[in-house]
């Protein structure tokens, strides 16, 4: 009769006990079953890896199939959060990027033209693209895509240009 640790609760139990007095685990039956499986004289190497199992990729089939639904949402959120157009009384600022930033300021008197582009579906959704061209630089045009009420924004910027 030796003291062993119960496989269930890890408390000391006599090897002759039918069940663990702490948790009721059938210690005697498990010891008989494990001694029948091991042959006398066979050495068991506990450090030797016999098998390593990972879940099958088939287990993640639906995750892999529908991951394309999540990726565009993350990309759209990233691009939307990284572009901000602000209109002040004396300037228009454009901020791009989340980690690395690009700030551009336009003075209303330097704005040469404001172009609004809307497809049929974009007009139905009330969004469009604005292109701000300035006289301050050659090829100084900035395009901001998918802004709500682009004609209203255009009129607000033109009103700021007219007031100064």
C-alpha cells in the first residue's frame, strides 16, 4: 500500500483504496487498468513526444469562408478614420493618416476650383468626391472621396472664399 496522488483531485490516496475519499474517483479500477496496459520491464519515457494534435482546418471552414466579410470592414474603417476635412472661416484643412499624418491647409482665396463628382448610386446615397484645386502649387489638387453632401461642402467653401 503506497500513497499516490488522485488523478482527479491531486490529493494523497492509498493505492489500495477503491475510491478517493475526497472526490470519489475510482482509484483501484484505474490502477488495475493502467497496470494491465503496461508490460513488465517496459520503460516509459515521459519526455518522449508521441503525438501532437492541432484542430483540423475543416473546423475553421466557416471562419475562413466568411473572413472576406470582415477584412473589407476593417479596411473601410481604417480609410475613413484616416481622412478628415475641416472647414474653418479662414482656411480649409485636410488631414490624412492614422499613424503617420499628412496635414494640408488651403486658404480660401488660393482655391482655384472645387469639383464635385457623383455617380448615380452616389447621388442616391447623398455622397460624392470633392477635388480641391489651388493656385498655390502646380498640380495642387486634392481629392477627397465619398464625403456626405459634397455640394453643400462646396458651397460652404465657396462662401468662405467670397467672405474674405
